C-alpha cells in the first residue's frame, strides 16, 4: 500500500516471523526459549530478547527471563494466521511442482504481503487444480519447459 512505509512493513514482517517461529517451537517442543528462537531465526540472543520484550509490551506474549515465554490469545491468533498463510502458499507451489528450496524461500516472503482476498483466490485455485490432474500436468509441463 502506498501509504505504508518500508519500515512499518518490515517491522510487521519481523513480528510475523517471530510469532510463526514461536508457535512452531511451542508445537514441536512444548516451549519456546530465547535461545531456541535465536537459533531458529539465525540471529543473536540479544536481538531476540529485545524483540521479545517489544512483543510482550504489545500484548502478544508473556516473557519471563528464566521461564521462557507464552503467546497471549492475540499473539496466538496472529501466529496461527501467518502459519495458515504459510501452509496454503506452500501447498499451492508444491502442487505446481516448484522445487522445495524455492518454495521455502518464496513463501517466507509472500506470506507477509499477501492479502486475504488473493489468498482466498489461491486457495480456490489450489482446490480446483487438485481435482484437475490433466490440467495440472499441462501447467507443470509448460512451467518446466524452459
Ligand atoms: Zn512462514
């Protein structure tokens, strides 16, 4: 959007990346610690601590230095939303036969910028293509032809 500045856009992508990773850690390990988030996002623990304190101040999580952190209802809603977008886009590109590494790279960018409207269109397209193997094969053949 034209009125949105680059910094506010990247800030919200960062918040979404954190929440996505935190939910992933909680789902797989039962908890998320600063050290785990730092390893997962490949950034310093100091940066993670700063960001986690900001997310705490924004009411998206509760942070206790020695006990790790938990997502608030608002934080969990945002985290589930970004995770759903990630899976939907990932399923779509997988269906089209895009390489796994490319999917990962593209989805991590796309998921932050896509509107609900476009996402619904992609979801409808994915569901339709899943029922049209002949058309799907044709699309895959054309997109891998060069
Ligand atoms: Zn993602």
